[in-house]
């Protein structure tokens, strides 16, 4: 490998991860920054030239990367979600896809001047709604109820459908007559569905057997699973073009919904790999954009983008939800959620090259038009979806509620105090006595084993922003923290000090930091020390601090033995959790929730 190639590959990775960090830091859609940096690195500065860097490996690299991304998407789908939303999802990936395809093709023909075959291909490419954008948006918005499941399922399943549709349209454009074209389309659909489903399920079954019988050592689990994904894609795609994306999606869904073996470690590995692949792919694809891409931005192309957002998507959603039980706010949100992502970018790049090889004179138009749609939809939906969801009552801004794992008497008293301050709380416990205690205090409670596989599907996390694991079992607390850190974020997951034996606990008995949440309240506040304080008469007190009675005055009154628990703002807007690594100084205007002696 030459030095220039090494610099190019390192630059792609560095730019991609750097863009992801900047997007997180400034709360921006990451794809916008990825496209911007890729464009600057490519046509603007000439630093990156993917065609020279990768040569003939460009298309295989893009295809394999997209297959891994879709496999990871399939791993996030739960069939149990379809019990309530299955009909709507089915309509969106059938009726909605057909309407989007045909209407987009008509607009492309009349507004962009594309010939009929190129317009139909563009329409097929743009039916996909990118899970690479929708996933982060849903994590940010956290919509309540069923609407999140609908958007997630549609975004992931649409991608292989769009890929297969694009292949069929491409083959039809090369056919010599209507009869031949019709036969190719029908045969192609049948082959793609049967081959994609068959290969995906077969490879998933093989992997499950290998894992269940311990024929793969632990250190090879991730490597073998990645190899199997590539194998599924390659075999299926070799038998029927672009059916490989369907195969890997089906493989992911099959693995996610079986109970024979645990695949959580595989999911975590793929999530990390997905971020790297998405970041690198967008940099690579944006770097291939023509330098004169702004020449393609004109009134007609902008009108095309506007109609996709304001006419085509609402029409597709309305047609797909006519007889559904979705209420108007849910339909409105669904109609305003169709960003395009990495799959659309990859498909347009692949088929533009194939069209050029076939001698199509309009092949060069596909890439700039598609990237205009990607950039426009990501900007519009990415910046407006959260405010819209809150306005429609489908999401809460900056959720500050607390999920308590463990509903002992003192945990319920702390939860009641937080609730009095205007914050949402939810108690989860498997002990009937604790459940009864919470109910008597009027607290919302859910009886379940927090480590159950299905618990995440049953617990309503609307308005919940923090996890507080306060059971007497340190291992359960740690596992609960691991269970929820991907949902709520590592910084929002807390557990009591894991040194069950208190001050005399041995260091070798303490659970490793990377396997637990942040230490709640402080290193000395174990379950047993908290229980002892309450048994000796300690009470939970809410103290509104003022200029006349500040924190120093509070300490003077209650002494050093008072345990600060939370700081609250006005109207439930801000909740600060005291932790070993976070000991804020209360200020006038805040309310301090603390544990003080009752004597």
C-alpha cells in the first residue's frame, strides 16, 4: 500500500468519526456534517479521490458495508411490535412504496427532464427511507406509543425493497420489449423474495446452531457472525442481484427474535461497526460528487425536493393508513418522517456507474439529484422532527423522569419526593410486597424481572430520562445498568454503590466500573446504609433554597450527615442527580431533595 493510499484511508476514518463527534457535540444531524466534510475533502480540495483510492474494489466495498449496516438494523426489529402496527407497516412497504416510486418518477420526468427509464430508476432509489438517519432521530425524539415502531420498521425494511426494485427497473430498461420487460420484472421479484428469505433464514439457522452447540469459541463470535453476514449477502446476491440486502435484513430479524442463544454481544459489536461504516461511506460517497454539483441546484430540482416532502410522502402515508387506528397526530408525524440515507446514496452511485456502462446519457444526473434529496430531507426532517413530535404530543422535551429498579420502602419515599417536584417516576420490582408498598403510596409501578428479555417491550419509557438501580443485589443493579445504558445513555444510568459490605467490603468483591452504572448519591450510600438510615428515623426532605436560606444554612441546620440526593429546577425542567462523580453546589432558586435525620 502506497503512502498516499494510507493517508487517504486514515483521512476517511478521521473525517467520519470527527463529523460524528461534532454532530453529537452541537446536536446536529451527523449526515449533514459527513456530506460537507466529504465534499470538501473530495471535489473542493482534491484530498480524496475514492475511484483512484479503491479502483475496482469501490462497488464491492460499498455493497458489503451497506449489507452489514442493514444486518445491524434487522437486529433491532422485534416481531412482537408487529402485533399492533403490522398492518400499517405492511401497507407502507407495499402501497406506500408503489405510490412513492410512481409519483417520484413522474415528477422526475416532468421537473428534471429525465427520460422515462431514468425517472423510474430514480423513483425506485428514492423509495428508501434511511434507517441510518431514522435510528438516531428516534433515539433523540423518543416518541411515545406505537409510532416509533412503525417508523423504525418501515425505514429498515424499505431499504432491501428499494434495492430490489431498482435492480428490476434497471433490467427492464435494458430489455428489448414490453413482454420481455414484464417477464423479467415478475421473475425478478419472485426470485429476489424467495432467495433473500431462504438464504437469510438458512444462514441465521446455521449461526444459531454453531453458537448453541458451542462450536465457536467466545473470542470468535463477532468475527464468525460478521463472516456469516458477508456470506449471506454474497451467496444471495450471486443468485439474484441486490437480493443480498434482503437476505442480511432477514438474517438480522431472525437472530433478534429467537430465544435459543444470546446475541447481545453481537448486537453491541455491530452497533460500533455500523457507526464506523456509515461515517466512512458518507465521506467516500460525498467525495465522489462532481465539483459542479451546485449547477444541478435550480428551481426545478428544488421544487422536486419540496414536492417529495410536502406531497409525495403525505400521499403515501395517507393511502397506507386510511383504514388504520392511527390518530391524526400519529399520521402527521409519520407523514413528516422520510429522510434518505446511506442506502439511497450507495444505490445511486452503483446504478449511475452501471447506466454509464450501458451507454445511458443521463446517468450523471442520478448522483447529484439523489444527494440533493438526501441533504434536503435530512436537514428538514432532522431539524424539525423533534419540535414537531413535541407539538403533536408524541414526545416530551428532554425527558427527566426516573425509572427506579427496586421498590423498597425508602426507594418509594424518594420517588414520591421527586414526583412531588413534578417529575415522572416509574417503579419496577418483582417482589409483591414492594409492589404493594408502591401502590399504597400512589406510585406507578410495574411488576417484572428487570433482566427479562421482554421487559423493554412492555415498560413504557415515555418521559423517562434516568435509571436508578436501587435493589439490594449489586449484580442485578449492574446488569440493569448495562441493560439500559444503550437506551438512556451511559451518563444517565445510576446504581447504588456496589460494595455491598459497606466500608468493610473487599475491593476484589467490587464489580468492575465498566460493568456498572455511575455510583448513585455517593460511595458510602449502599443499599444497607440507606436502609439503616431510614430505619433510624431519617426522612426525605425537600428544601427550597433562597438567598436568605442557602446551602450553607442548610448544612448548618442539618449537619454533615445529611445526604444530598437530587437538585431540581422550576417546573420539572431540570433534574440533577447526585453521584460519586457529580457533586454540584446547590444555588438559590433550586430545590434540594435530601435525606436528613428525623430526630
